[in-house]
C-alpha cells in the first residue's frame, strides 16, 4: 500500500513530466512576489536537479545547495 506522500509524488512527477529515473524530493509552490512561481527539486542518482516552472535550471550535489540556488534565482530574476 502506498502512502499519501508516495501517491502525491507520483502525481507531481506525471504533471511535471520529469525524465525517467528522477524522483521528486521537494516541491515548492507560490514563490516570488506575485506568488505564481512553482519549483521542484528532484533527484537522479546522487545529483539534484532544480526545475522552475517546468524548466530545468541546473544540477547540484545536494538538496541544500539546490534550495539556496532557488532562493538566489528568484531574487536575481526579480520574480
């Protein structure tokens, strides 16, 4: 039996159309000044990928650096 979190992650993966083998680690929504930006941090192997509004931004070595880069990306882009 799948837990709620596992079921929810499957729905997010289908919605985002992540490449095969990637698992959602963290989903953040309602980011930015207008609260209209969605971000997903996914993991494939030992690499963490950051997606903002469905577009891959970059790959990182750990979740903490991906989260930090997301905050800086939003600040720099003025979203």
